[in-house]
């Protein structure tokens, strides 16, 4: 008989997630995250991203169960046989993106993003961006509503909505995708090695202000943004057998 794992439960504020939390804690008990073998997150993908970031310093794996609207990173919810599901779960390890953003007042903001770092226009006029990769200018002017760099794990989120490619989880590449590009008209973005450093310089930042966003953490009035993968930070995600990230990414392309 396999030993049971000690579980720390976390839930979003949604009523359905709070109801699941009460039922699971009553059935299986709950440990503090620092002492637990695994953290179970109850909510949607947004709450899962929040949990992964909070738990990462502890080195604990996170098993999500969908009690929210979107659940690409989540397993199907069931209160039955949870210890057995955790024992059989497959683990995926992903690295986030690190963002450095320089603001108009000279301040520099650093953030981490599991899904993507995006730049978006703040006002009515389109943004004008210059794009460099590993210090080499690659596109002198991109006129657009915005642009983003996405990880494979995040490639089915905002990146896919912006017509970016879905990336296999082991592909070791990043997606650079334009949001509503106006010029060059047919520019659809680029695939870059995971080791690449992408820099956006905002042209005419006072006339065409731009914000940057790292997984929902916005930075206003940026003048430049640098993005690269952060291999020193690892997030551990657990999935039911046959339903891991790689399978989900493939399945998403045939729906």
C-alpha cells in the first residue's frame, strides 16, 4: 500500500471553490504548505498561477482541480480517491519568464511570468515598438496594439488568442507574437530559442504610451522591456496520467 501524501489545500474565493475546500479538508485533513508533500489548488488557471508563484520557494508540487471558469492547467475535480490520484500523478517542471521594465520616471520593475509577458498600448493610438533579440535589432518598427512573449505552458492562453502558435512543452522555444499588427501587415511573429533575450523599445512613448504585463501584474508607462527565460526558477505541476501538459497542448490543436 502506497503511503498517503500530506496535503495542503488552497482555494480561490469563488463559492464553488470554497465549498470544495471545506469538503476536502473535512475528508482528508489539511497541512501547512511548508510541511506538506503536495499543495492542491482549487480554482481556475488564474488561481493556479498565483499558487505556483506562492509555493515555488518551498519547492512543493502543485496539483490543481478545476473549480473555476478556465482550467487548462487544472485536473478534473473529484473528491474521490484523492490520495491515489496524487500518488499516480505525472509531474511537469516549467520555467517562468523574467521581465525587466524601464519606466518613464527612471524606475525599473522586475517580474516573473509563467504564461507570458505582454506589451499593450495604453491610449487610443497604436504602439510603435522596436524589437531586438540578443542585442541585435530585428524589427525597426512594429505598429500594433501590442506584442507578447509566451512560454510553451502559456502558448494556449493570450498568445493563442492573438493567433500565435501552440508550442510543445519540451520544445525549448518561446513565441514572439504581435497583437493586431498594422505594420508590417503580414508579420505574424517569430519562434525564438528559449535562451534568447528579447528587448522591446517603445518609440514615441509620450505620444503612444505602452504598459507591460507579467501574468496579470501591470507596469504603466514603460519605455523598454527585456524578457528572458529564468532557468533558476522551477514550478512543479502535477497532472493525472495521460492528461499532462504535453497531451493537452497537442489536443488543443485538434479541437
